[in-house]
C-alpha cells in the first residue's frame, strides 16, 4: 500500500449536490510518478455531465477536471522526463494497460481494457476512484504527463488538454487540410478550438451555431462563413457541400440536418456526447454514401503533437477565468451556452 497525502479538492457528493470543498487522498509519488501543483484547470462540459451523473456510472465523491496545467513539485526516483519546477499538463487519461494493440499504436484512449480516466475511473493504486483537476495537486505517471509550450499563456493552454485534442484528433484522422470544406457545429469549448485548429490546418471552415450572438466571434476565430442552424434557408446553402462535419453539441439536436450537409462520401464525426440517443434517418446517410462516426479525445503522443502544433501556430483557448467557488454558477452558464469560450479555474483560489 502506498503512502498517502491529504489533498484539498472541490467536488460533488451526489448528482444533485452543488460542488463544494472536500478532502481526497493522493498517493505520494512512486518511482515513475510526478506530483504537479495545479495552477489552472479548464471546465469541460464532460465535467458537468459526470458530476450530475448524466452518463450514469458516476461514483461519489466526484472531483472533475481534466484540463490540467501546473508545475512539477515532486518527482519519483526513476523520473527522467521532468524535473522539479518544470511546467506540465495532464489531460483526460492518467493510465491505460500499455500492452494491448491500441496502446502500442498510441491509441491509449481506446485501450482494450479501458483507459484510466483522470476522474471517475477505478484508481489502480488506491482502489478508490481517480480524482481530477479541481484540486491543489495531482500525482501521475510521467508517461501520461505532457510538456507545455513555453510561448503560450498558461491559463489559456489548459483547455487544449481536452477541447484541443478532442478536436485535433478527428481533424487529423479525416485528413482535414487545404481543399477541404468543413462544418463545425456548436461553438462552445470544443467547437471554438475546432475552428482555430482547422483553420491552422488550412481548411475552409463553416460554423453552425444556434446563437446569433456568436456570429462576430466565429469570424474572429477564423470561420469563413457562419450559419444560424435554426434558419432553414441558411442551412440550405450548404446542403451536400461539405467534406466533413465535426459535431460538438452537448445536448439533444437534430443530427440529420447536419448529415445532409455532407457531400458524397463525406463524414460527420460526433464528439459531443449528449445524455440521450440521437435518432438517425436512413435517408440522411444512404443517398450520398455518408458516414456517421465518433471520436474520443486523442492518444498521449498525439496530445503532445497537438500541444506542439498549438505552440507553433500560437493557438490557445479564449477563456474566462473563474475562482473555484464560482464553479456551480459556471455550470449553469454552460447549460445556457453562455461561455466565451472556456471557463478556466484559477486554482490559487483553492489554496486561499
Ligand atoms: P460547451 O462549451 O457547453 O459547448 C456546447 C455547445 O453546444 C454550446 O456552446 C452550443 O453552441 C451548443 N449547444 C448547447 N446546447 C444546445 C442545444 N440544446 N441545441 C443545439 N446546440 C446546443 O461544451 P464542450 O465542453 O465544448 O463539450 C461539448 C460536448 O462534447 C459535451 O457533450 C462534452 O461532454 C463532449 N466531449 C466529448 C469528448 C470526446 O472525447 N468525444 C471530449 C470532451 C467533451 P452554439 O451556441 O454555437 O449553438
Ligand atoms: Zn473534456
Ligand atoms: Zn491497452
């Protein structure tokens, strides 16, 4: 049994409870571990889905947070990638089996035994659940810890660890680049990163939003055109015109109206994970040999590649900084689509 350290955190004790201060146990670093003092943590809509048990399977207490950046404060005896004082980041996974065919290919997110999520996963070391980034520190095996580009604003880097990689990975997988016209649906944390990254990859990007208030921003983020998705006339302009659609919507919506935007052989990749199933009409797919796909975060090497890409292209998230005691209010605003475009918690507010 490993030795433990009492650690301050913020989390939920039940699906209908407000997040509040609580204490958790972290292991002290074992040979390949680093301990990171968390400086900033992004607020992903998945944190809300999980805290409120919308995907079922949440074990309480639940400490969300998987967009973590901070500073290395302790290293285990065998750590060679990091030293005390280095900046470091942790995303959505802290471990995987490391032996299955997917892990060997760098697709740890699709590990046959299931990856160990940064929160609400069985903790292999302590037998409890893993606890995420809404806490003062975290202990992670160095193989699952990322390097942070030094030229970017650290707080605005945090959202890259989930929103960045979750959009970068499918854009790469579907070979998005020059000559491709793509749609991004839902301009929240993920969607706004998708626009920035797809533009940097050289694609033509059309934004589909339910919020007229986001039109100007969509252009500023780099979109070539913006469509109000509730307006059928505006939607008709892009019928059968897109090579690819990335759907980052967090709630129920009509997926068919986006499938119909695809050209022959076009693909729609769903990254948004609404609580309830989305009905798909056969004739949204059949007539143009369209594909309806999904994608989950990205592997560790790919996450590092994405961070380096963002460093080279000066890409960070547009953030609104909050203190930890504003998290419940931030969740309510997320539900209203009222965030431009990612809340990031200043974790110094937990240490006060
Ligand atoms: P977010 O910041 O809350 O953004 C979601 C956006 O969806 C909103 O800004 C809004 O955009 C649109 N939207 C919300 N409710 C809607 C409704 N009822 N009808 C139509 N559009 C609506 O959320 P996020 O953090 O980007 O996450 C988005 C989703 O991706 C969540 O379900 C999250 O759990 C999931 N996710 C999946 C992965 C993965 O690996 N696949 C990783 C991270 C997150 P507009 O105002 O522009 O319409
Ligand atoms: Zn996330
Ligand atoms: Zn595996």
